[in-house]
C-alpha cells in the first residue's frame, strides 16, 4: 500500500505552536523553512549572539568603530539565519534514519516524507551560496575563517556517533562567528577573541546538555551519544562547571579586549556582561529537572536572553 506523505501543513512536533512559518509562510514553502528550523528561531540566536559579542569586543579592543561595522552587524544576522538553516538541513540529511526512530524528530520534513533527499541537498546548497555572498563582502582573513568553518559544520552531525561529547563539536561550530567577526572588524585574529570563543563553547556545553535531556531515552535505545546521557542525574553539577568556565573565559576576553585602549569605566561596564550572564545561568540551574523534557526545553529556549545580556553590557561599554 502506498503511503501518502504528510501534508505541507503538518507541523513539526517540537516547534512552538504559534510560530510564523505555520501561520504565514506559503504552504508549498513550509517544509523547506521547517528543514531550516525557521519555525524555531532560538538556534539562529545562539549562532548569531557570539558573532555580535565578537564585533562589540573587537571595537572595544581597537576603539575604532567604522561605518562598515553596521554592515558586519547586519550581515551577521542574515548569515546566521542562512548558515543555521544550511547546517540544520545537512544535519537532517545525515540523521534522517535516526530522526525516524525518535518521537520528537520523526515529524521533521525528511523522515516524514515532505522533502526528498535531492531537494534537501539543493536547498542546502542555495542557503550556502547566499551566505557565501555575504561572507565575501568581508576581508580576506575573515573569508578564510568562514570557509574553514565548513569543516566543523560537516563533522558535527556525525559526532554523536563516535563521542560522548558531541556538544563540544557543536560549540566549536556555533561559536566560530566570534573569531570570524572579530577578524572582519580588526583584520587579524587576536587572542582576546580566542578567550571569547572558548567562553562560547562552554556556554554551548551548558545549554545543549540541557537540550539533549529531552531525548535521553530514545538516544539510549538507538545508541546515540550525548553529554546528557553521559552525565545523567549528575548533569546539574557539570552545568555548574560550564557556568564557571563561561563566566571566567568571557571575563578574560573582556579584560584583554579593554586593557589596551578602553577606559576604566568601559572595562567595568563590559565586565558586568559575564557577571550578569552567570547569574542568569544560575537562575536556570534552580529549575533543572532532567526527568522533565518540557521543562528542559523551556530552559534551553531562555538562553537567547542569556546570550543577549552580555551584549547589552558590551554596548554600554562602547558608549562609555
């Protein structure tokens, strides 16, 4: 018996019920937007915010804001949307058999039959080409870093097959923008950006361990690895260490960014960023319930606000 593919109107199980894709996008285009996770913008924010951190601290570092920084700022937003979409499409292509076995993901466009593999690949290529058009407006050092990031994007979906720490690979890929955008502004990669990159990786370990606790039972059945499975009920203790690492490394990034040229007031304001971010992460820890997937998803989603907090302090420092 031939099985009829789900309607393009069939939403993805874990998408917010009031998302803009399901409400406003043309029906024929919805499966592709769902493939790019456009119905769940949190991932775009988590990819974008380290880019904006990098731009803010780069300006603090050389005290040389330029009009082209406005384009870097905007280009980061468009590029993050496109590259997050391309990365999610690649992830769904490689994980299509795994996703079909997990309750939360079997309604995604590929395992549900709404989008074929060939069309998914074409959609991924289109998104990459559009993102490349933005990347090539930056300096050549930043372009080189952008091309190099494709290696991390390619590897990440396979990490959960060979390591208990796939969240590290996600962190390496998702925070690369801090290095790229710093370089897009300054023309060179300086060590404060490396501290910021490391802070972002620690933050990713924090929020993606929370996220991974939604699927621990299914992951155990099909043999998929994650830090959530590795830590189990000890996850809160590990999350505290990731919190400390995030705040400490971001604090070092701020200090080494501000010390050459910024004022003492700017330094103090910028240091308020990791301090306030740490308190927001500590607030999340009080609500952790590793056996409540809905609660863990809720806590994961508030990390957009977590990442926005230091950006506000960095912006205040630039105005000081």
